[in-house]
């Protein structure tokens, strides 16, 4: 029994295994490694043909030799690079946010502590506006002609609210 405990103590969990252990859903297990891979590729500290496990170990060893400020600067550089890709419309702001989630989880699971609040300030916000518009009266008429009473009710309620808003705006 004591021999088994000593053997377990000598075995180290790799940085990638720590990261992967924190992923609970099957979708996270599919997406997060790919997102972390983007950061690892950006760092260019791995050997050609390395597995993601080896790349994470190389990244971990590299980052452990840096100060917190140097690590933050490295992440800032990654964010600036991705912001340029956002400006060129290669990726959306949501993609950068997802990359950062994977990086943050990798750092958290490997006890690498930096000031994430400062990092969050330079990440652009996601665009949450939609391309909705108010329907024209002609479109409303077409919907009212539809034989389903449920749709007619929804259209009429919306139409009444729109008239009410116009009435209030005029007064």
C-alpha cells in the first residue's frame, strides 16, 4: 500500500491533463483543446510535429520561467494579434472571447496566476445587436391574411402596441 502511494506521488499530471480534467461537457472537450491550440501555435515554442500534450508542457515550462508582467504582456500580444484578425473580419469578437476562456482555464488548472481583470479590459465586446426592423404595414397585412389565428393574434397585438407607441409619441 505504501509503495503504491509513493509511486502515485512521483507521477506528475501533465499540464494538458490538468486542463483536460476541468472540461466536463463533451462539447467543451471538443472545442477547448482547439482554442488552446491557437494560443500554443501563436507562442511558437513547440517542436514540429509535437502533440498537444507536449506543446502544453513546453508552454508551461516556458511560462513558469517568466514574471507575471511578462506573461500578461504575452497574452496582450496574443489579443492584439487576434484584434487585427477581427478588424480584417477573419474572426468575430466572440472567437477571441472563446480563445481567452481556454487560455484562462489552462492557466487556472496549472496554477499560473495573473491579473485577468486587466486582460479583460482590452478584449473587444461582442456585438449583440441584430438586424431586426419594424415590419411594414404591407408585411403586417400579409401576416394577418395567414389562416392561423395564433399568428393573427400576435400580429394584431404587436400592431396595437406600435399604434399605441405612435399615439404616445404624437402627444
